[in-house]
C-alpha cells in the first residue's frame, strides 16, 4: 500500500482522531466520538482511500 499522506497531514489526522475519540470518554460521552477512528487509522497507516479516489497526494516522496 503506497503512502499518500505527508508528515504534517498524518500528524494532524492522528491528533484530530485522538481528540474525537476522547469525546467517548470525556465531555459529552457520546458514541459519535468513534468517528475519530477514521482519521486516526488513516494517519497511522499513511494512506487515505479518499485521496486515492481523487488523486490527491501530500506525501513528498516521488513514485518510482
């Protein structure tokens, strides 16, 4: 699986995912915080399926 997310993009996704997941345990305590799994997983993997569909790439590495 090729990476299509740059370092900043990945870091922001991980932070946003953790903040959203915190909503499950802290704050309103709703299950809507589980939406945070999506940016967290894509940030950890470095690959976003939506980026692939639209041809976006924030990763600075060149494809060989």
